[in-house]
C-alpha cells in the first residue's frame, strides 16, 4: 500500500472521494470542490486570524444550493439526500473546515423548521434561510447541561398566546451574528417530555448575547452565549407540539453528526494530500522524506483510516435517509469513529511537516485546530 501511494498511481487516486458515486453526485461534488478551492481555501487563514464570519462567501455557496441542501424545494431547498449532503460538506471542508461546519449547523436548523414546522412557519422562515439572506443557530447546550440535554433549565412559561422565556444557552455557533435561533426550552416538567422547541428572531425584546468566545479553532464563526430575560415569543413560533422538542433536537442531531463527521473527512483528506506533497519536496539526509519507509507506512495508515471513516459516514447517511431503525446508532458510531480518526490523520500530517507544521504559514495546523472540536460537539 505504501509503495502504491507514493508510486505511479499516486495517493490522490487511492483516496478519491468520488469513487462509487453516481454521475449526479460526482457533478455536485465537483461544484463543491471547485467552490472550496476558489472561494474558501485562499481566504481560510485570513478568516481564522481576523475572526471573520464570511457572510458573502456563504451567500455565494447558497446560490449553488448549499444553504438548504436537504430541505424541500418548495421553500427554496435543494431536496438532496443525506448522502448527497455528506458528499457536499466533505468537499467544502477541504477549503475551510470552520466555515463549512457552521454551514452544516445552519442546514440542520433549516431542516428542522422545514420538517417540523407548519406551512406558515416553513414559508416564513425557510426561503430566506436557504438563500442565506438570513442565518440560523441551534440552541440546545446550556452552561450546566451539554451531553445531558434532557436536564436543560431554560424555561418557557405560557401566558396567553405567548411564551415568556428565561435562561441561557452556551457555546452557540453564530450566536449574536445570526438571525434565527432554534431554541430548546422547558415548557413542562423535568425530563425529555417537558421540552419544547421555539424559533426566535434576533431583535426580540429580552434576547441578548454574551461576549464573543476566544477559541482554539472554528474562528471563522462567532461563538457566544445566548441569553433570555423575560423574552416574549409568540406561541405561533413553536415547532411541533408542546413536549416534542427533545425528539426534534435529537432527530436534528442525527443529521448533525453525519454533517460534522463529513466536515472531518474533508479536513483529513486535505491534510493527507498536504502531507504527501511535503514528503515529496522536503529533503533530509540527502533524499526526499518520501523515500523514508517509516513515513511511507504512516501515510498508508492515514489513507486507510480515511477510507474506513468515509465508508462508515456514507453508510450511516444512507441509513438515515432510508429511515432505518439502526440509523441513530449508526450516525453516532460514524461520528465517533470519523471525528477521532480524522483528527489523528490531521495531527499526523502536522507531525510529518516537522517544525513547519507548527507555523501558521502552513494550512495543516489550521485543519488540526478546526477539527479538534468535532470530537466534542454534536453528541
């Protein structure tokens, strides 16, 4: 395997992400890869260093149908499958993982409104979100409840035809810069059956935001606390029935896990190619590093792990699309495996760069920083 990777076939053909795809899938994959190469990769470092939320670039992506990839076409979505979505996010992530990860969260929010909202809600929110005229944030995590989402404390008391919302959410991607907030809150008793889902809009009285967090990676998207102080929300902004919120949140996260795992695949794919290029051009002890058998073996292992992770993610995406009973477990397994393996791949790619890998002039360090959080979030 090592000899093939660095031989005449080359590593690119061995880890080709288009293998096994339909002609349509190869076409929109190419569109996404081209967009990543031309509109994202040249600016990735600047967005990271200056903490720029690249709104106009994302709106360009939305013109290609990437603002509501698995949302129904009647409200502006692309109507593609979960596998199609995974392919697109993997491709976009080769250009900027942080920005693509936010776009995946945005897509999850739009899907939740499209799937669980009534017709009025779908037509009020989805078109402007699919075009990315407006942006969305997912609000589940709280300062005291992360993985234990069923214990969330943000409360919504019903008063007539409104809810009065009090509490706060933590680590919210896009918080403060986005326009729509899909919020899980407690309208009933303890446990998951007491949770409902409300859609809030920026500017509502009582809605405010904490300071912008300073993060290791994911710097092209702002992260803030979202705070509710007697925030009045119309009952008409509730998705589904009272008590359905936890189910809505978990169904959204099934897709979210696939999306984040797919972003990890893109970062790992790009890092493998960067490592291969560096081994080819960098000379030590009078010959290219690519001639070193130990490094050949490590590169072969990286490529193998990437392929294994990709197969798991795509298998889970198919299961979710088909509504299989094992879909939730497969999505969790794929997210666990892919985010762990892909971080290891990116980290090994940095190691292969030696001291150069630790310099911000080299893209591999940013993939390492951006991908690390994928092992923490989305369950």
